[in-house]
C-alpha cells in the first residue's frame, strides 16, 4: 500500500484526573525536550487536577481537528465557549523523529493564520480565539509526514498540554437498502434535474362527435356548344380549304399575329377579287353569321365579306368603302351582270388606318334575303349598323363565303362563319361573380359580371388571340378564382360554356394544445370518422398537408406529425378536408393530438443508474423513502457497463451523455448519436462530466490527461494532469466550473484533485486514506468518497462495511465514517456510485441502492481532549 497518507485526527473531550495524568506521563519526555516552558505549565496543570472538573464544561466547548494534504499541516479549532481561549503552544511530530514547536518563547513563525475570516502570514503566540470564533492554521510540512499534533490552550491561569490521540471511527446506523435488479459488475450514476420522456394528450377546443355536410367547392368549366362552321385567323397562307378567284393574296403582319393580304387585280367575279371557303354551305344553312376584321392598305374602292352563289356567278358584298361607309352590294342579282348597292351607312370618325370588324347575319326568307350588318372598332365599340334585303328573283342562298377586295389592297383577320352570334362567348351555371376571357397572349379580350348566365363580348377579337389556346376564368364575388378553362384548341365568338360542380367537400378544424412543452420528439393525430360514400381525406397540421387517404365508411388511425412541425410547437391547428364527386355526410367522433417528449411537469430530481446494458431513471424523491423502486424509464446502451463506460447528464438541455471506447455519445428519445470521437475512454475508471458547454472525459487507466469537448465550438482538446494519473478506481464529480476527481500521484498515493475547465488549472485538495474509490460526490464544501477497499492507517474498523470519507474543501478538514453492515453490503469495485440528495447519501452496492439518511450526521468531527482551568 502507498506510504503517503493524509492523517486527520479529531480532538475530543477526556474527562477525569486519572486519564489526564496518564496522557501527560505518556508525552512527558517529548515535552521536557521540546517544550521547556510548556513543562512548567504541565506541572502546574498536574497540581490543579482537582480543579479539572470545574473547567470541563469550558473545555468541552473547544473543538479542534488537524489534517495533512501532502504538503501542509492544517489545524482547525472552533471556540464554542463563552470566554476567550488562548492558544499558547503548538507541537507537531514527524515520522522521521523531528518536530516543530511554536510557543511564546520562539516569537513568530511562517504560517497562514485565519481567525474568523481575518488572515495573516505569521503565527505569533499566544493567540486569542474569541467566543463563537474559529481558528485555522496552515503550516508547511517541509516534505515530511506528520504523525501527531498537539496544542496547549489557556482558559485560566492553568495551562494544559494534550497530544492528539489515535481514535477509531464511531459507527453510524447501517444503510437502508432499496431493492433493485442491478446487473454486475459495473455501474455508474448521476443525480440531478432530468426530463423523463412522456406522452401527453392535448386539449381541444371542440367537443365530439362533430357532424359535417358537404358543399360543392371545386368546379370545372366545359364547352357546351360551338357555333362556328369554320374560322381562320389567317396566321398561314394559303389557308387549307380556301380558294381564290382573282386577286393577289399573301401573308402579312396583322392586328395580332399574322393576317391575309389581298390586292385586287380585277380577275374575280364582277371585276373584283375574292378569296373564299371552298365548301358549299347552301344545302345546310339558310342563315349564318359571318365576321371579319379588316383594314385598308391602299387604293380606292371597298374591302370586306363576300357571299357567292353555288354557280359562283352572283354575289353579295358587305364591305367598308374607302369613303368611310359600310355598304351592302349585289352583283348579277338586282342588276344583270352588274353591281347594285342595296344599302349604306356612314362610319363616324372613319380612318383608313383603323381596323374595323364587320359582323353580318344573313337570313334567307321566302321572298327575300335579309342582311343585318354591324361594324365595330378594335375596342369593341359599335360604330355603324344597317339592315337591308335582296328581293330580286335572282336572289340566292349563299353557298361560298369569303373576303373581297375591289380597287384596293387590304388586310384581313378573325374570319368566322358561325351559326351563333360570334360577338359573344356565353358562360352559364354561375352563382354570381364574374367571367374573364383571356387570349393566348395573356391579354383580356372581354369580361362580364353577375347573373346565372353571362355573355362576354369578344367582338374585338372574335377568333380569340391568334386562334390557339386561350383561357376562361370564373371568379366568385370576393374575387377568388373558382375555376379556369384552358382551351385545347381555341376560344371563338359564338362558343357557349358552363360551370359545373366537379367536387364536393366537407372541411373541419380544431386546435389542440399541449401544455408545459420543453421539447417534442414525436406527435400524432388520432382520428376516427365515418362517411356515407367514398371520399378523399386530406389532413393538415398548422397549414401543412400531413397525409392524404382514400376513406370509405369507417376510418380510424394515428397519423404521425412531421418532425419539422414540432420545433417550438405546442399548439396544433388540425384541419380535415374531405372530397367526393357527389354530396356526402361525415361524423368525426375522435380528433386528438398527443405528443412524446420533455414536459416541464415531468422534469424531476432523478437518479440515473447505468448497469448491464441499460440506463435507468429513478425518482430521487421516492428513492430516499422507498423500500423498493421500479425505474421510470430505461435507455438501452448496446454496450456493457464494465468500468470503461460512464454516463453524465446535461440538465440545461436535457441530454444524456455516455463515453466508451468509440467516443462520446448523446442521447435523446430519438436515439443515440455520436457527439465526438475526439474524446474516448481508454480503460477502466473512465468517467465523463458535463460543465456548461464542456464535456470532460477522464479516459481511465492509465491516462494522465482530461479530454475536453467544447460543444459550442465543436473542438476537442487534452489537458495534461502532469504528475497525476487515472486508475481503475478513479471517481469524479462536478463542483461549479471544476471537476473534482481521485487519481494517483507520482508516489502511487490516492489524492483528491480538481480541474477548473474555464482556466484549465489543476489543484490538489487532499491526500485520501484509501486504496480505491467506488464513488465521489460534492455537496457545497463537502466531498464524499465511498471506499471500495481497505482504509489505510485505520484500526478497529469493520472492513466489510462501506466507508465514507468526508472532506471539507473550505476548511481542509477531513473525517472518516464507516457504515457497518457486514451481512448485506457488497460494494462493487469501480465507477461513480454515490450521490448527495437533500442531506441523504445515495450509493449502490452489488444488489441494492443504499440510502444513508441524514448525510450531515456523518460529518460530526471528533476531537481529542483539551484541558485548561
């Protein structure tokens, strides 16, 4: 066993003259040599033995202990008497036979002296200690090992000198066992605020069941009729199915896109020129609408629409004359082989540079052919109109329809022959709102509002756009789009469309709230409903589509909420949208949100115990009073706790850490993840502690460094411990920003040291009188170490019990307590397994959690007798 040990001896009351005499005789030789002046005081004290009983009450109120930390001898005394006590002499004897004496005779010596918080660097005796005050003297041992310490105090004219006794430990009550199923051989513990993963159900705003009735919400637009017999926008030349009679015809740029350009060469019927649809319509139609957009290029004469008979030797012309008139002419009808103007009307504001749309309807009656003619500008405004008839016996039913130029060159667009009025597109099935017709270029051609059925004027662009594509949009009274029709071919004047309900829908929303949320790891929507037809269910959470399902009849399921919706959320707006092709009803019987995660009302004082291949969470409050206890939660580690695996917990963000030979792993209820492989366990005695953003790994035997992972910077680095090294019985705990741990010094002795992770400063606190530490805990200024081996230098101790060594970091005072429980206690030989909770020590043996009630009782400091009169 190592030679260097820390010695702590209590100074306690010894009553009776016989005991005092025996003690004084035992140390007489030493005091005659070393304390010449104190000998007189001893003789005087012997003379006044009879008065000792009177001073016993005063002396019993003076307490003192001493300790050795490997470098210094520390003497701590407390005066609990009602009078001032003088320290008149101090003697320390070392193992090599040398000694140190301080008294009135040698004036002052170097020492660090603190009386009730006031410090000085010199010790000068006598030294008065007032009532209810304490004295701490720290003296350099000069590399020697002390074996005893004595003080002389003066409470009256009589002075007493008493050497420190060697005393055994006073047994304390045995530990109370809390039955658990502990898996040997390894275990590791942690105690503090921890979050227990829990599933909680949210509260909803509405009660259930809820009954829903569907309404039509999705519509489609369908074309129900097309009046056009033929149409062309003259985007290409020649036009398929068309033929020319006279004239020079070609493609040109037009009003929108391309146009037909016609130049008269007097080669057609009546000395004009015609270009027409080469299909005989007279057998099928006796009445038709014809429209064309036209503009003069040059010349004097007219340009417009031509209607030819089946023999192509007679015609009617509905034209715009260069004089600014709309005119109706016949050729070889009213006048044989000649032209006859049937009617004319002035076009106000006429300009040869303008485009004009001619719309005419002819109707063949029994005694006449009637013409109804309208002229429009490009804005859709009517600028002229007329009505006329042809009644001559040579009248005819038009067979071929086209365009005509006489004496001019002109352009043509938007040509249509239709059985319906081409000036309008009709949309029915509306419930209000408005309709817009848009061409393939994105321009609005026309719009109309209100009514169950509306007619949208498209006279400004009868062959909408360039004769391809186009859209019809229906909006409700709020301006929201209800439906859109996209033409697969084109939109034409004379078309009719209808708005149909295409889909019925029932929707429902409720808000579910989860209280006290710290962090959610998963959540689900529990839903039960019934429908009377096949529907599609869309479920939204906070505006995001979570699932889409086909539902028929009854439906019940638990639907996961995506993880991206859980961050920071504790209120969930759940919306159900059901759709079907026919009306339906729905009954929602259950809608509930449940979440799994950390909640404020499930953050408890927890005792974590790692054993076997799992970590168990116990309720520390229940632990200190229970006879047996089941864990609140278990976490599988997939590795065996064997002394090279350790755990710690971050109470700030509720993350559990584990170190093993691969690195440091972090756990939350979603599972384990590698935090860093820059710090690892290397052997038995490995430990891990969390201090703020630092994760400190004590790698275990035989390392001599602490590996620190700074999570805030994602950096791992080593801090050398110089002369200290870890061993298989290393224990550790956190104290503020420091780690307190046991290690071996350069001589193989067990020491208690600390490492400040903010300053990287290492400091030795004390020499520990034990061969191994099963656990270490810090509570304020007290450090508790549980022994798993023999206590060195202690006699009269039941070695099969649990030993608790208590060290006061503030006062440098140590104390040993043996918990006698020889029949039940079998302590394991590694790992941290002691924690302090509300003045209660919680440790672990091979079969149980041991609860040592009232840890403060373990700290009673026993003292050697001090006498004075």
